């Protein structure tokens, strides 16, 4: 079985506040399915990705967030 991005970075789904919403909650399987369709590996390999609605930060990223609370969280 291939290792997937969320295997190394579980905080993207374990700490995402959308995991608690009633409709379409965020989970590991939800994100893996969503991104395998929207951003297949052969399309994004060796590319830069602009995440509009980044919600959470990473070691290094460029993100645009319009919700103030998420912008603050992504800076920590």
C-alpha cells in the first residue's frame, strides 16, 4: 500500500475544526478521496500549489485566508 500525505501529517484532519460539523465532516478518508480527485499526484508533482482557504499553516506555505480566526491560527 502506498503511503499518503495524511499518513505523515494527521493534524490536517485531527485538528481541523471542520471535523465536528454535522454536514460533510473532515476526516482522513474524506481528505484523501477529495484530493485524489482534485489534485492527483501526476498533476501536482513538482508544482507549487496555492491553497485558497488554507485554514492551517505548515512549515512553509503561501496561503490566503479571508476568515480572521483562521488567518491568526495559521500564523502560529
